[in-house]
C-alpha cells in the first residue's frame, strides 16, 4: 500500500509537507492575485488546492518565464520539499522549483535568501517522459467527494488508480444527475484516455 495520498494535509494551499513523498510535476491552470502576505495563487491541474509561492520562488518564476503571469497557464513545474528552508529561527522546510517546462536549458539565478545573503537557484528543463505520463497518484477520496468541477475531475481521473477512477466516474454521474440534461451530458468522458491509448 502506497500511503502518498494520505500525506496531504487539511490546509487551504499546497504546503511543502504535501511533497514529503517526493517531487511532483504540476500543470498550471490559472494564476490569480492573492492577499498582501501571499500575493499569488497558482491553480494546479494535479492538486485540489492552489500553490502560493513565496517571494524567492516568485522571483524564480519571473526569472525563467518573465513577469506576465498569464503566460504561465499550461506550463509545468516540478516542485519538491527543501527541508533546509527556515522561517526566522525555525527550520520549517519550503517548496522549491527544480524543473520547469518552456526553457531550453538550465537557468541559474542568484537571489537573496536572507538579509545580506544570496544563494544560487538552478532550474532544469522539464522534459516529460512516457513514465511521467502514467498515473502516479490521485487526489484522495475526500477531495473527489467534495469536488463539483467536472473538468477538474477529468484531470484527476488521468492521474488516478482504478479505484479512484471509479469513484470519479461515479461523482461525475452524480453531478450530471443534479443538473439539467444537455447535449454534452452523454459525452462527458470523451476527453478521457481509453485503455491502451496511454
């Protein structure tokens, strides 16, 4: 039994502890403004809650892709947990970018890490392999049960195992039964890969 799906916390965002099972690749589906402390919300196709990058990772994003956040949509990042990150005197860990799509070669950025100190951040090109496209994880039973977005459910279906896929299909059917029927109701799974096509 793989317990990776049980390591996701109850926070309202992607936290570094959600990456304890190892680095994960994410597809950016939207970027919106946040609040003063967390000014950027980045929606991810493979995770039910937004990623809110800290100042250093926002600078990394600007360094590799520029400052027009609308251009980030559809691009991918590989995020990992860096246990050496501190907040004040506490070693809290942090979410870091190791790879990104839409770059031709490794990008090295020298950025401030604390007052008077700088560090180098290296982002490698993210190249998808066939193995990376295979289902590796799922959003969890509770997330599926609470989700009302069929587009997001379809994305989750692609990265889930058979048991979760069955739950997602049942959830979509449940949502379809509570809305007025339309011409697309019978084709809601047309976008899903058919067994053997992956």
